[in-house]
């Protein structure tokens, strides 16, 4: 028989309450299960967990709340992007083609960036993390995030301003050997 981990023993008493909280926030049991799973994964991976039980419980609920906020923000960004694309398509059929071409150009330029630049842009500009959050996630000082973001944006802008089209391999593996 497998022995339960210390984390599992501490987490189990709060599992039903966390699930109820997730259902209340999401309004959907499937989404709530996904949110609970993400919360467990985030908490289990944490290196520093609060020692006393009231702080541990509050910490778990804070993790869940923050994950929910991140999901809502991401959903809002997707909705705004879809609405913008829909408005552009209604206003001018040619505008949609231009948006698609621009999106393709940005995607190609993004693929040409170094791993560090892609990673930091994905966290801050695409996923909406603050510099502090990105620094914490990557385990680097926030100044490093600021300089990487600045350099990555400069390189991306230069790539997009280049008049010569660049062909990007469909497989990143062939480029990063």
C-alpha cells in the first residue's frame, strides 16, 4: 500500500471546500474540477508552504483565487481579440486579410526569437503576468525580466520592420539543434 504524502494529508481536509469555492466562482462543475486540479498542482509544486494550518488553508484558497483571476483575464483577452477580429471583418473584408497577414508575420518573427525572449514575451505580453510574477516564475530578478522584455520587443520590432521576408521552419527542433 502506498503511503500518503505529507502534502496530500494536509490538503485532503480542504479538498471539498476548495471544490465548492471553485464551483461558486466558475458556475460549472467541469471547470471547477479543472480549477481544483490546477490549484493542487500549483500547491504541490510549491517549495515554501505555510507551516500552520490556518495559513495553509488561506494559502490554498489564495492560489485558487489567483488561478481563477488569471483564467478570467485570459478569457477576456481572447474575447476582446475575437471581437476586434469580428469588427474588422464586418467593417472591411480586406481588413481581415490584413489582420491575418500581420498575425502570420508576428508569429513568424516570434519563432525567430531566442528561447529566453519567447518565454518572457509569452509570460508578460501574452499571458498577462506582471514583471514581478514573471521574475518569480522564472527564478530571476525583476530587472532581468525588464531587460529581456525590452530586448525581445526591440528584436521583434526589427524583425517585423525588415522588408525581406524570412522563411521559418515548421519544426522548431530543426532550428534549435
